[in-house]
């Protein structure tokens, strides 16, 4: 231990090992430390933490491996307060601000909402009502509601905050062997102040050389 009970200084417990190839008299290397606040630390650099089988893992899991191929199941549990707690898995590439969670998964226990983020921004979430891509409250996204209550119904929702009249708000397209043959377009209307009107355009294709052509338009 670094410092001990006979000292008033903070105490760390440090674990060292050395390879047999280093030879006698060589200094051991610090592998693990329990600091004075109770934190368990591993030194920077390459390490491999294995809980379960001592089996080489693939490149994607070579740092931490949990479980045993000889047992039926394995897993990791993450717990949080059911009223206001959040459970996180974060993927970082730096130590400053949002670099610590460039990608992430967050489970909000109070609302039972599972969120996925990339570039430090929410992109997709699941809750009891269904799935939503991006954040519909911020002017763009897709929501798929699969409501379990028998008094409700499911739906597919598109939302876009485009600035101009006739702007494309969303579309549903169908392809035949990777060739687009039919499409429904949802367009913004002409009230760019209130943004409360719109129209539908239906497109079909007679041949690849002709491409999609408008077949029907339904206005307000």
C-alpha cells in the first residue's frame, strides 16, 4: 500500500505485476489501484479486464469481456433511482464536454424512455407509445406509434420545419429491384407564416427512361 495506517496521509492500495520475460531485478508495473476515496483505477494504456472465461475476445470487445461460454447466460446490470434516475452507456473520444458522450444510450426511468444519440445529440428513442427518429419537437423527425392501449391507434408521423412554400416535408417511396417506381410526396403549402397548410403529390413511373412523373395532386 502507498502510505499505511501509521500515517495521517491518504492511503492507496496498489497492485503490481511483471512479466517473466523482463528478467530478475526489473521493476514491476502498476496494474490496479484502489485510491483513498474508494475508486478502482487501472492505469492508462492497453489492458484487458475479463470476468468469466479466460477466452480471447474479438477486437470489438478486447478491453472488457463479461460472461462465460460454458454458462447459459451472461449480462451487465445498471441500476438507478426509479423516480428521477438515468442509466447511461456513453462512447467518448475526448475529455472535454460533449466529447465524453459522442455516442450514448440513456434510459430515463421515470418515463421509461430509451434514447440513442450520435454526435452528442439525441437521434432516436423508444417509449411505451412506440419509436421516434430524431426529436419531433425540434422541427424534424419521424415517429412510429405502436400504442398498446385498446382505446388508441397506431400511426406513422413525419415532421419537418422547412422555410419555403412547396418545400418537401416528407415522402414515401417504393422501388422495384432498386428502381423507384412510385412515390407520395408531402409538400408545404403557401402560408409560410403560420405553416398550417399543405398538399399531396402522387408520382408513378412507366419506365426507367421516363422517370417518376406526377400523376395526381390533392390540394387543400
